[in-house]
């Protein structure tokens, strides 16, 4: 059974860097794509980006200039760094496995439980 | 970016009712449309891919249909445990985008 668990600080100051890690269990991270998705309080879902175990990435252009997603295959983890955060980055951050059968036929499954990150001084 | 618009934003229905949620894409996405269920306080759960392929374990009362720009999620006989917010998501092109969600309440 594939399980994902997010970890990281729940509070980040404006202009600082938001850092989260997703630990994957039940499957080798070296077999799939992995993604980050966020959900501001009371709002919808926003795809952040994905990474393949090889390190290749694809980012949402709206966040690309501030974003870095990396993978550590030895720990079966992947991570998110978002720089220069503002209150607009306050959200529940989810990690998820990104299943891509073809470039068009893809989905997010399963998801971690999510972690709330608040940006505030 | 492809915009996904769901309607209604919320709805209230009774146990046993047939419920239909609509998702519209801002351009043709063929059948590359997924549905997720998010129960209160929980992470989204993947339910349907390719507009109409239900995943293992999804109750048969849930079904999806549509292609092009217009899609529907139908619950044929609403159950109390279906209380949730439902999201559509297009996988046709990056950035992958979600609808704003439809909050389903039980009367």
C-alpha cells in the first residue's frame, strides 16, 4: 500500500523560504513521478509541479521562478522549496504520486494527508 | 492555461437522490478528465480517470461521462457517506488545472 507523508514547518515568515518533504512508503520512489499540489483555505486545488526519480521536473509557470522540487532516492523522499513567500502562499500542501500512462492520460493517486503552512510574521 | 469550471458550486440533496455535477473546460480536452472526492478534513481521493473509468473500490453508483469540453459526474442513489467536495481536473496539458469544487451536502 502506497503511503505519503508531508513534513515541515507549519509557519513561515514572509519573504522566507517554504520547505517541505514528502516521505514515500510502500513503493520505491524510483518507479514513478511525484507531485506537489496545494489548497488555500476554503479554496480550490492548484498543481505546483512534479519530479521524476531521475530528477527531471515540470513546474507550474505561475510558481516556476520561486520553485525547486528535488528527489532523494536513498531516503525515498522528495522535497519542495518555495522562495520569497507571501500570505498568498498560505495553504494546505499535499504531496501525491503522479501516474502518467501517456502525456495526456495522467492523474494524482494517492495523496498524502496534507500539511498546513501559514505565512505570517 | 485551461480553465475548469464546475457547477453548481454547492448543492444539497436527499439520500437516494440522483445527483449530477458538471465540469466544463475552456477548450477541448478530449476525454482527459479526472474526478476526485474530498471528504471534510481529508485529502482528495482519486475516483475516475479518462472521464468515465472508475477506479477499483469506487462504488458503482458513481459514474462519469463526457468528452470535449463538457463532463458530468453522476451519483445515482446518494448515500450519507457521499458528503464531500468533488473536483474535476484536466490532464490534457500542463499546468494541470482543477475545477473550483462542488460541495455536496446531505439534506
